[in-house]
C-alpha cells in the first residue's frame, strides 16, 4: 500500500524515498521495536510482573536483532551507516540484558 500510494503524493521534483521491500521491512522492525519499548515502559511503571517485563524486553531484543541483521545486508548498506549499526547493536544488547532481570 505504501509503495502504491506514497509515490502519488510526493512531487516528482523532490527526492524519491527508498521504498524497496528491504527498507520497508527494516523501518517496520524499528517501529515495532519502539512500540514494544513503550509497552515495556508502561509495564514497568504499573509494576507488572518481572517475568512479563522480561518477555517484552526479549521481544524488543529480537526485533532490534532482525533490524541489525538486515542493516548489514548489501542492499541496505547505502541506507545505514556505521553509527546506525552501532546504535542498533547497543539497543539490542541493552534489552537482552533487561530480559534477564527476572
């Protein structure tokens, strides 16, 4: 849907965004990870069980791991630089550590 509708909205004289399947999957993974981080923060604020918080953190780790692995592929090298990869790697290991706090 994004590939079909976004092109008609962007004027032709502007820079066209990367709408490849790889990039959209990569962006989707990061959005899902950030959404799950918010759910984890709410669970933490409400004092929900540590096991639930650990499972949410593990899910965030897995989403960031998928995004990190995708960022290392040859088709994504033009979109992601070393700073982005370092950020993704640090975030994924932070949430992996949080998943062990039960």
